[in-house]
C-alpha cells in the first residue's frame, strides 16, 4: 500500500445548516489528497493531462461516521493498494484527532484526449509498482 | 417502489476542465430529487426539521456511466423501495435522452435536535408505507 | 432594458451553518438567470462557445439584503440595459415574495478560442439591439 | 493596514470547462484568507460565533484580472485598513508568481444570535485598533 496524508481545515463554505460539513464536500477533499499522493509519487496529475491521460472518476463512495464541523482540523489519508489494470482504485480516510470522520473510495478510468479508454501510462505503472513493492518491505 | 422525476439543466458552475460535470455535483442533484420526492409524498424535509427530525447522509455512492455536459437537460429519477427501520435508503438515476448518465444511492439516519439517533417519525412511516402499498397495486 | 425571470429553490447544499445561503452561491444563480435570458433572446451561450466566443466573468458584485433560507422559493431577475461594446454588463435581483434578497451585477469580456479579446459577435449585437429597441417602445 | 497571506492550490473542482477557475470560487478563497487573518490577530471567527457574534457577508466584489488554472499555486493576501464601526471591510488580492490574478473585497455586518445588528465586540475592536496602530509604526 502507498499512502499519503494531508491536512484539511473545515471552511464556512463547507458547512450546511445542520452545522456540519455538507456530504458532497468530502469528495473534493478526496481529490485534494489523491492529487497530492500522485505528486509525491512523482506523477503529478497535471502532467498526466498534459501527456493526454485523463482519469475521470467512474465510481465514488463515502461512509460518514462522525460529524466534521466548522474550523475542524482534519487529515485526509489516501491509499492505493494495487497497480491499475484498466481502472485505478483509491481509498480515503478522513480523520479528526485520530477518530474516523469518514472513509470512502473512488475508482478512475484512463482515457485519451478523445475520451476513449486507454491503458494506464507506462511510467505511471512503473512508478506505482515500485512504490508498492518498497512499501511491502 | 415510490419514485419521482425532476429535470436538471447542467450549469457552467457544474463543469470542470475535462468539459464534463465534476463528480461531486451529482450528490447535490440527488438531494434535489430526494427533497422533491418527499414534498410530493406530503412530508417536506423542511417540515421534518421544524419538527426536530434530521436526516443526514451517512452513506453516498455514485457510478458515473456517461459524461454529462454543459447545458444538457437531464432527469433525476429518485426511488424509495423500502420503509425505513433505523435508516432510509434512497436510489437515483441520472438520465439524458433515455441514456443512463449515472446511478447511485444515499443512506440516511434519523436524528433528533441533539444529534442522537431516533426512530423515523410516525407520519413519515405511515405515509411511506401507504405510498409503497399503492405503488405495488 | 431586456429582462427575464427564473425561479430558484434553495437547496440544503446552498446553506451554511448560519442557516442562510452561503454568499458565493448567489453568483451561481446569477449564471443560471443570465444563461436563460440569453436562451430566451435566441443566443444560447452554449452556441456562442461552439462558435468560438467565450464570455468569462471579469467583475462580479453582490449586495446581500435579506437572508435566503433553506427551501425558499426565490426569483432571479436578470437585466441587460445596454448593448456591449467591448464588455457586457448584466444586472440581477434576487427576490422572495416581492422582497429584495440580493442584487448584483457581472461584467463579461468577449474572448476567442485563444483567450484573446474579440468583438461581441454580430448576431449577438443585432439581436440585443433589436430587443432593447422593442423593450423601449 | 493589517494583512496576512495564505497559499492556495487550485483544485480540479475549482475549474470549469473554460479551463480556468469558476469565478464564484474566489469568494471561498477570500473566506479562507479572512479567517486566517482573524486567527493570526487572536480573534478566531469560530470563537466569535461561540460568543454570539455573527459576521455575515453583506457585500462581495471581485475583479478577475488573469486566469487561474488547475494546480496553480496562488497566494491570497488579506487586508484590513480600518477598524469597523457598524461594518467591517476586508480586502483581498489573489496573486500568482507576483502577478495579480484577482482583487476584491467583502463587507461584513455584526449580528447577534437573533440576527439583529449589534456592535463589533470590544475585544475585536481593541485588538484590531492595536494591530492597526502597530502596523503604522
């Protein structure tokens, strides 16, 4: 498993009138974490798009466990467990003081500029395989 | 199954630089449809909150099948298949010209003003049971 | 002045923990109204983009007068008073039961596909001039 | 003038199909910066709300000068120039590599829990006056 953690501060715009974070915002935070994990691995998502590789979300899931509130300092932990064949699965935990606020996953396709499916780029696979192997040691 | 359909127009704010709707927006559309189904049943969500019943999302899932694009006219179809015990499951289809753009579900808890679990309100259950029974005829 | 009015229903996603609509949402509603006024005039914004005309917002202003709350039924009134030279100004009122919830404006540039300034398209100017002339009668 | 600067990374969710940041997002970034300036001054906004002081936005303005793009690293500079009487004005610059991406302001009222206007809290005024005086030296 390769993983990365980023801090998140809950903003007013994230809250709803129940006084907690509106549920769809978690999926934006998942994106923040995912992008930073890819940057850390050395395959920034922006570079992939410049090379003609697009990774749209084709599945998204979240389980909400504890309320996240205004001004909370959260952590998003992002994990990849397996090298993608046709699709990439990314998993997420949202943490507050060690407590589990939410958990979920997204699944991504690999598309070319025309929007047709393509294989994950070679360097992506190579880097991820190596990182997964190192992580197992 | 009780169901309801509402029209949605894709707005510029919904799109991202891939030229499609950003995935987290679907969950907002799910909310729009869910609220209108409840209004149609005669149990507007706003009234529930005024009576001290809160129904936060505790699970959310979406599968993205076809891209939704700027200015598209979509339909959100909302379905409830079962009367809630402790939780309510609501299902959704996003449709474009009959094609399936996306599908998903949300699961809701019932909380009181203090944020503790409570039973679904009686009139909610009564109305929903009756509607489900009528729908089966 | 040419104008158009559309209905808006306040959604849960629009609210914040103050129990009112988060202020940046008004700018999305402005967009909804603006796009529908253009459609009514016969110059849908989507068609403009297909023809290589982009109209990014270069200024945006809103004055918030009355709180908008969950499930409120609002109206967005959109107004254009003048034919654009280099820029188009669009004005907005947000209304609730006749009361003024908010008012604002946006200013738009005209850009080509390369992102350089260009003149407003001829048919846009022709149609708008005619509509403004008819409105004055 | 008291001021503060925070870094912002442009996220995919922020972009629209023009390939730039959708304009209403700037107002969320303004909020992020404003809240961090208040925290730095020693008057966190969350604490104000806990003490029954609410500061809704009653005016918001932004001028967009340069496009902000996906993955850009921006800075939000927040400035307060004057101690509030009935209203607080906060100004903002959005910067990219020293270039001016956008600039704007928000105006805030001071309300009590009932939503009625109230004076700015004494400690808020005291702290801000002192910070403004120190900044002038």
